[in-house]
């Protein structure tokens, strides 16, 4: 067995972030979480950093290092998503307040120091929320960009268009300037847009399988997805909650579950109407340089089988 892959999860929990974090924590032989860095997004930073610690304790991993990062986007005022995730950001289960400490170092400095300390191309960044922390780190320490093994992020949309505006997906919309910095940086990039995450739906049998684990984690995940599916059912008529962020973790574990194209993806930052749109050249109609593996589909049954089997380990 090769050494576990070193990752930093950057996140704005959020129920789907929580499931992504739980999946990663359930796989210590394959993924070594160097730290979880929190950013404002679904809910403000004081809640995202608290929720990240709640999730680590739910997983029985209070030794995990959790850092607070940026509390607002680079240029715009913060847009949150309590209408989707509830006022705590983790509505659904009733989970105890965290006891484990928050690290004192700022998340951006942790990202910089870690990338400088670890061997080149040995750390993967896994952004699950707005890209403010990642962009700030790249701006503050440009030397780290070339040291990143890969960025595997949830964000954007093409055929699925927007979920927060007609044109934009939430993570990119909240901080489009940050997204432009990350997408233009040149680090190897894998993008999980709504095009694939809207195919990872927690249907009732899949939710029942979480509950049937009869563990605190299984029951909590079932309650989380029961809660946050309301938004997508109402808006899209979905059969269940789309597990956006866990697609990132699952890609790290079993990339063969996913298919996509290496294409050019640019971020709209100038237009108010289409702010945060990911302009994905899926049909390669431009000569713009490909900069991302843009994922379009997944083996949903394989994804849920992996997720349920690994969550059972916690
Ligand atoms: O648009 C979905 C994304 O926005 C997910 O990462 C969700 O957690 C929110 O951050
Ligand atoms: Ca998220």
C-alpha cells in the first residue's frame, strides 16, 4: 500500500461539506488530512469553523487540525446560503458544540507554511467552498503555486448553469475574483461542477442506507441530507439532495468513478449579470489553453457504494 495522499480540505460546512470531510476522515490509509481550513460561505466564518470541528468530533477525530481563514470575499460583501443549509449551516442532526480547539494560526498562513514545508508536488488542495483562502495564499506567496500537487475543487457549472443566479454556481459566485486567481494560477486543476454533482442525488434508498448503518455518523448524515434536500427538490424537482462536495473526496479515492474533459475554463468577474459564471469551453470552440479537468459525469451507484461503505468505518 502506498503512503496516504496528503491533503488540505478548505471548506464552508455546510451539510455536503460535512459529508465530504467525514468521507476523508474515514480513509486514513488513503488520505492524510494535514489540516482543515475554513472559509466564510454557506454561513459566516464563526459558524463554518465551529461546524468543521463538530464534524471532526462526530467522526471521533478531535485531533484533526482546524483553522479559521477569511471571513469575507476579496472584493464583494459575503453572500451566504442559510436558505439551503439552515441558520447553523449544519441543520438536520442535533450535534453537540465542539470541545476540540481551533488552531490559532490563520488558515492562509497554514496553507502557505505547509506547502513550503512539504516536498514539492506532495500536497493536494481540496476547496469545497468559495476560493478566498486559496487565492489569498497564492497572492501572498506566489512561490507555493508550483508546489501544489493538484487542486480538486467543487464549483462552477456549464450545462447545469447556476444555482445562486441564472449564470453562476454558489462557490464561484461568492468570490469570483478569488476563483479567477485560482483558475489562472496554472496548478493542475480538477473541477467538480454542478454538471456532475447534480447526478449524485441522495435518493430515498441511498438515504435509507446511511440510516441503516445505525451509527451516529450514518444517522447524522441521513438527517443532514434529509434537511438540505428541500432546496433542490423545490427548485429542480430533484429526487434528493445533491452531494456536491463529497464528489471531491470520492475523486481522490476512486477517480475512475468520474469522467470529464480537459478544457479551458474562465471566470466571469466583470459583468454583474453573469458574475461568477464558469465559461467552460466544453466544445473547444476557442483556442484558449485548457486549464482544468472539468468533470461532467459519474457512476452514481459506485459513488454511493463507496461513500456508504467508508462511512460505516467511523
Ligand atoms: O453550489 C454548491 C456549493 O456551494 C457546495 O460546496 C455547497 O456546500 C456550497 O458551498
Ligand atoms: Ca461547500
